[in-house]
C-alpha cells in the first residue's frame, strides 16, 4: 500500500493534522486529499444518481468508509440544501453526533453551529437561517415531528447506523415511511455498517401507489436502491484466550501491557462496557505504566464514553507526541459510530452494556451482557484500518463459535416502551399495535406500556392522550415518569426542586468516581446525605454548588463533577422554559421535603419496593412483580434500608440493584395511582 506523502501542500486547500497521523507519523495531509482517499469518494456520482431517482437509498459500507462525514457533503454540493432546505443525518448516539458534526464543519472550513450544526437533547448548535447540514440524534428528529409532522424543512434525511436498531431508529423508520407517502420529494438514505439490506429494502418497498407515475420527472422510484461501498479493510489476525477470564478489566489491562511490550507501534483500542469499568481500566493502566519502568513513557491512555466532556472527547481524536502509543478504552461507541485512525490492535472484552426488559415482571435494566458475533467482527475490523492488525478476544474460540448469538436483538424488542408509545400517541398514531414496525415489539410490552401510561393519567380509557396532562407530559423531553413527576410538582408547590432533580437524573452521575478513593467519595457524600434518600441529597449538592458560586474548587473538594454540575444548570434552564410554556408555575417548597417525595412518588409509583420483613441482607421486593432487589452501594440509603422506597432505575450485576432511591410512605402510592395499586396489587400495601 502506498504511504501518503509527509507534507501535502496543495495550493488553496485547508491543511489539518490528520488523525491518521497520530502514531504512524504521516504528517499533514490536505483535507481534500483525505476526503478523496475514502472509499465512498468513488461512489459519489452513483450515490447522487440513486438519491435523485429513488425515494429510498440504502448504503452499506464498512466503518470508516466515509458514509457519515461525506454523504451529507456530497448532497450539499449537489444542491440538495439549496433554497433554504436542510440535509439531516441522524445518529443513535449523542457523542457521535457531536464528533461527526465537528469533523464535517472542519472539513468544510466552517464554524460549527452555522452551515454545519448539530442538535442533541438539551443542546442545540444550529442556526435557523444558515444551517444546511444538520446532525442530530434520531430521538431529537422524532421530537421535531411533534412541531412539524412532515419534517418539511428537510430535503434528504439520512438515517445512519441503522444496523444498531436503536428503538428511536426503528420508530423513526416506521414514521418516515408514512411521511414519504405524503412527501414524494423527500429522499431517505439508510446507511449502516452491516445490515440485512434486503429486509430493510422490503420494509420500504410499499405496494401503495403514490400520486404521479413512477419514473416521471420528480417522482422517484418507490423500490429502494441498494448500494454497497467496497471497503478497504486490511486483514486482522484473531487471538483467543484458552481459558475464560474471570476479570475482564484486569485481563484487558494485562493484554494491553503485553501488546505494548511485544508488538510494533500502532494504537490500541480496548472495548469495555461503561464509564465504571473504563475509568477503572484507565487507572490500572496508568499505574501499571508507572510501575513498569520500561514502558512508563510510551503509553497515552484515554477513555471514550458518552459522559465525557467535549474536551476529553476531542483528545481521543487528537494527535499524540511522536513515538508514543495511544490506548483508547471505549464503550461500543467505537464499534461503528466513530472511527479512530491509527488503531492496529483491538482488545475485545466480549461484553457491552445493554438494555433488557421483561414485560412479565415489567422490569427494565441495564446489564453487562455478551455481544453478538456481528459485533465481535465489527470490533475486530477496527484493527485493520491502516494496515494489517491484530484482535485479542478475551473469550475462547469455542465460546465464540458455539455460544455467541449471530446478531443482536433490536432494542425495540428488549425495552420498556413507555416513552415510545407516548411519542407515537402525541403524533396522532392511535393504533399502535397496528403500526408498521421494522421489528414488532412484543404485545405484552405494548400492553404494559399502555397500562403504565394509563396509571400515570397520560392516557384515557380509549388510550388517547388526556388533556391537558397527557399533552403536557408528551411535551417534556424526558422519560414520561420524570415528566409526570414535574407535573405533579406544580400542584404540590415544589417545581423548583423537582426540576433540579429531573435535571440531575438526566445525566449519568454528578460524582467524581475514582477507583481506590471510594472511601473519600463516600465521606464526601455523607456531607450532603439526606435521610430521605438520594433525590434530596441531590438537592443538597445543588444548593451547595450554588452557594459556592458554582466553584470548580468547591466541586473538587467535595468529589462533585464540575462539568456535570454545569450541565445540570444548563438542563435546568431548558426544563424551566419548557415548564413555563406548558403552564407550570415555578415555585420552591423551601425545606418541606415531604412534598418533594410525594412528587417523586407521583411519577415513579410503579417502582415502589418494600423491605422484606425478616431480611438481614437488605432484600426488597418490588410491589408490582415481587422481584428481589437491593439498594445500590452508591445510594445514601445503602445499609439504611427504610421500609418503603421508590427507585429511579435498576442495574443488574450479581444482583438487581436500585439506583437513586428515596423513602416514601406507602399510603402515597394509592393516592398517586389508585388504579395501579387497587386493581393490581390490592393486598400489597397497608391501608
Ligand atoms: P463511516 O460513517 O463510513 O463509518 P466516517 O464518515 O465516520 O465513516 O469516517 C470517515 C473518515 O473520517 C475516517 O477516516 C475517520 O477517521 C475520519 N473522521 C471521522 N470523524 C472524525 C473526527 N471527529 N476527527 C478526526 N477524524 C474523523
Ligand atoms: Mg458512520
């Protein structure tokens, strides 16, 4: 393979340090040259022709081939954004939206937020008049439909990463298919790394005739076009462990160290599951590198997950000093959504964090679960971008062959559908069971969702949105249970406090978690701990933060994550605006925490649990399905074990743990949801 020249000074083109140069030392390459080297470049004319002539085009191509960053630019160059129209490109992940948008702005030499912008929940970096290419999460595009059901400002909508089959992507595909019937001029591009393109094509190939004759001017063909972009991945050699590993974090760390000791230069990409294990691995590696003098200077270890600040995200893509080796420890965001150049070694734990929902117990939780073969192949492929690479799988070959499932299950079929159902209802889709889904959710899950929404007072007996409560809840861009909590706070006179809580619940964590300093963190938490539980503790932290004058120093001293708190303040401002718009009066209850707890109960009554009478180990049972659950060690109520509690979410490791817990009085449950508790669980609550 040819090596790019060290310095490429095409006249007039923008120069930027290529990400690919970080460890391979390629140096400066003009952006134009970089773009031309991407596999999609050769397909530019074909793509534009297909989009012109077909309502739907499916583009399949290897990760890194340039689909996300190039296709929107091709479309713009071809005039699809003329006349005030906008080209949209959706992503399932927020972090990917930010990263690709800033890359495209850089390639086009424009300021992010003007011609190229992005929108994710609680962050809108677009300009109403000048933005021509807009990256956004599929969830945000769904929300936009509430204001503009036919998405009229978009000329082309590219639904990217379709193979991920996120719940919002699936809902979006179903709705876009409906929109297409009303807007023959709208073009869809569905793109992904791997996809059963045929079944996706079949989904979009409706037999219903539209106005006009196919093939005539402006009337595109209804049958989707499929285009496959030839990748140029290099060979990747796969290694397995002989025996299953018991601690994949430790195993990943040792593997990285031995690659670093024994293998030639090339960056290392490690796939773990989430912030906790990634932070742990980063720390272990940093320590290890310090102890091991030989390697001490050579490694630059960086985390990559969705809770990172923008600056930390950027680090992952920026060049590191020559002669050093970059190690990026990532969630599965680096599997297909983001391409890191320069990676030659992949370490695959074999796990990712996945949502699982059981409609019988009505419990959804986030579980560290085995990935599919398809994912494992994608992960391995990341090692072969710049030259032949190696992938170290921390599981045995036998396990891969015999036990890993071939494909993942669409999120739609393993999620709680409450949010999804309310959104469809708000868009006027009444017959949800008859909705045209790319993958049908289970009827049980659907019925459960309808039941919860009915109990929340969001749907009436005919399963229509109630007025005004249902419409108000749908308007707030949060989980309906949180939105309901905000509505209830209006009547209870504690909207200021509840909006703070809602803002904090919508970010990952407000604490700085450093492995090894768990004790210090616990002590810091005690300074804010409230007997009522985590929600009230959050209010104390927020008050302290304001009193300190929003000081970073104060945050550090108290193990509070400053970036997270700034985000909370920002989200809070936005929620306040939404609240005002839907008629909620902002009011503080001062120190009356009982009303705060009642408001939480009004939203989260379905997550009520009762401490087992003779439990010595803090075992609770959920009221609705008698599941065994425990208070998470990170909760201020851990070991306190009040008799009745409500949780915000469940995480499952060795046990089912409740995260963000508040103590309640059981009589509030019947007050909050008479239907739910009197009909279904008449004997579970003392009257
Ligand atoms: P695909 O969508 O087909 O997976 P992309 O369009 O995301 O491919 O990536 C094309 C190229 O752009 C890759 O070589 C990738 O490394 C580069 N790239 C994408 N995002 C960034 C970024 N934020 N910083 C630097 N390079 C990037
Ligand atoms: Mg992409």
